[in-house]
C-alpha cells in the first residue's frame, strides 16, 4: 500500500511539473545569475559562468528535472529554444565569453537539432558565436542512439566554430568518442571534486597528471565551486588555469568582474606577478565615505559597549574585530533593546559582547566598484540597511565603517551629475566627466593612454544620408568602442558630435583599438547604399560648394601615452591628443596613430 502511495505521489509531481513547464514556455522565465571565472595566471576575469535555474516562484527549479519532464511531454525542442533565448537575451554580450550549460537530455535526444536551435537562438538574440562557450556534458547515456546524437551535436558545434567546454573531466569514453575528434577548448572539473580529495592521498598526484595531460593538449582546465581557503590553495597548488566559486566571487544577477579581498590575498601569494590595477577615483567611493571608527574586541564586556552607545547618540553600530579581521557588527538598537530590559544589565553586563553580535554582517572591500557596491546593498538583508557595513582593505583587514544612508546620498548625487553632463544621444559621460576622470588618474600618478576617436568624411555622409543616419553611425561607433573596453579599468566618454575619448589602463590597449577599428569597419558597411560601396564613396558638396566624390566614412584613433608625471592635467594631454588625432586622420581608412613625441 505504501508503494502505491509513493507511485501516486510521483505521478502527481510529474503532472504538476508539466503544468509548470507550460508556464515556463509562455513566460520564458528562467533565473540566470553570472559568476566570474578568474584566469589564475593574471588575476583577470576570463569569462562568466551562467548559473541557471527555473523560475523563482516555481517548485521545479532544477534544470535537469525540468528538461526531463519536457522530454516526457514531447516538447523538448520548444523548451530548449526558450531556454537558450532567455539566457542569451539576459546576457547581452558583456565583452567576455559566457559559459552556457547545455542540458544533457537535449543532446541525447535531439543531437544536431539542438545545435541548430542554438545557432538560431544566437542569430535571434544578435549574439556572436565567439561570445559563448557551450558547457558540453559529454557522453552521459550509454544507449547507442544517445551517443550518436551527442556526437552529431558536437560535430555541428565544431562546424559552426563554437567553442565548447567538456564537463566530463577524465572521462575516457568521452575522450575516445568525442574529444579526440572534436577537442574542447576548456575542461571542467566536476563540481565538488576537490571535496573528495584527501590532501595526503595519491589522488592529488593523479589529478595533477590529468591536468597536465589536458594542458599539454592545449586545453585550459577550470575548477568550479571553490568555497574555502583550503580549496583555493589546493586549486592553485595543482595549477588549474581557471578558477570560480563563491569564495572568489559570488554569482550575481548582472555580470561583474570584482574579486573578494580574501581570494586576492591568497592568489597573489601564489602568483606574485599578478597585477590588480587600483580602482579609478570614480570607483573609490568607499574611501570617501568610510568612517575610521574604533572597533571592539569580541571579549570586550557588554557593559563597556553599551556605555559607548549611551555616550554617543550618533553611533549606530560597532564592528567586532579580532587580529584585524572583522567578525561581526553590534547594532545600537539590538544592544540597547537587550540591555535595557529588567536584569539584563546585571546578567550580561560583564559577559563578552560577542553574544550581541550579528555574525553575518555586510562587508565591503574598499576597492569594490560602484555597480557591485550597489548590487550588494540592493540584495542586502533589511537589518544591514540600519546597522551599516564594514569596510576592509584588499587583505580583508578592518579599516572602518560605512552607512547606507551616506552611500545612497552619494550615489544619488553621482547619478544627478552623470545625467547632467551625459551626452544626450549616447548617454555616455561628457566633457566634465572625462576631464575629472583623467585629472584623477594624473593626480594619483596612474599610467594611462588617452585615445581620441573621430569619424572621417562624416559631414558629407550626414549631408547625403540625413542626420538620422548620422546619429545611427555615431551610435554604431559608440557600441564598437564600448565593446573593446574593460569596464573595471578603462573609460569611454563622448566629447560631442562624432568625437569620443577612450582612457585606457588595460595593458593591451593597442589591440583593443585595433578591434574597435575592425568592428567599425565591418558594421558601418550596413549603413551605405550598395551603389556607394561600389564606387567607394558618395557624391556631396565640398566646403567650396562643389560636388565631389567623398570616401566612405572611417574611424581614426590618435593615442597618447601618459605615464606618471609626464602631464600635469587634462588640458596638457588634450592638446597633444588633438594633434595626434590629425595625424591619424591623415592616414587613409580606419587607422590608429600613436604619439611619437614627448612634451618638453
């Protein structure tokens, strides 16, 4: 009888799952979060890992289970299509690749059809094939048809030049039947694998050998779900190429590039050549807002902490710190509420204050970027909005406290300033913001490169095609320039008209400029009539009013390197940049010219 009851429960769950599945298909409602993947050698972000679940309100959040029900219901192609479109629409190509999990059942049952669904989803969402890496589950079913379908999917990926990452690390069957023919670019260590390894066992050496073999084949090896100091140390000792997990950076609703101070401290010990650039003045918001407030030791008597709150009505919270490391926060309201009750002072006054401590406080790295800072505040528990947050240095040591009210006030002012000076067409920062950013870097002796970007033959294009098409070309250029910058290091501003300024701190700035030129050269062709492309330009009046053939619009970039101490302020740099831009415009077509002269 118990067996029959269990079977009935399973049927009910399956039927409920199909109903939920129908709702998912209608709304395309998947929960997508992004986790940065770190390149161990340089401490830079390599890609984003998509963490995907079913709708937040749905009891069927597990993707494998959801797709299993879709297979039973006969609507697997539909759900695969909705799934891919939802994830790709959510990503919007953030300049670094997205590791996109592919459900095993789609490969096993659909084969090449799943690859076709993927390529159509890429086209529909205007996502470049080069911006995704498909996480391939490998051979997960031993049925002959499933193996043939999985091979067909892999072959189609290879033909479409779409990178894939193998989830079957060390699987000899997948290696012999798939990877020997269609080698993956990345290998993924199974989730939780490091938990199963004894630090003193031979498993470590065996794993080290597996890693070395894959690296010798030209594959990068990624370890997932690093959740502790011990796991990160082990991953670095084993020389994994790529690292991800909550200990390094938590998954967020929007792609971001920050790394936890604790993880950074460990990685730089293993890799002294790693260079994490300091944040720009705009990103150093917490340095301006933190209050260097004296913390308390966890063993401090509660009556002493209570006395500090009594004598300072403006004190909202205190950090509890041991050996420089923050352990928690004591809120004024919690402390006063507890200690003011009858007999509480007598009972707990001489006991350690840590019993009143919130052991899960909000802790911010002082170098955190403003978007990441706002994301943490938005997702914080309501109690943190009252008690505030702890601010630490890059080593995770306490340096002060921050108030959410001060933060929101500063953010609001920044948004008002940004809106006031932003370019109305592109919404990019205008002259005031550009000059402030550059002066901030120069004042702090931070090396940068200023690249002045200007469109050639833009006025005759505007005359022939009209201002609406001219605006379209300016927006197209803004997209190309925005795609090549690293938002953690670089800055893009719109001077006005068709002039833009790039301020690079990325060491590969010349390569990024070349990518921008290539991007513009390809995309701008869609704006010209075929007849103008055929004759190499368009007929328009010159400055004398005479009709002549003007060349097709192109992009010129003049770059000025600004090492520490060479330029006093933005005026000195802009003068040189304007001259260098003229040199770039003298070169035919899309061109980059780098300043060769230094100021006297």
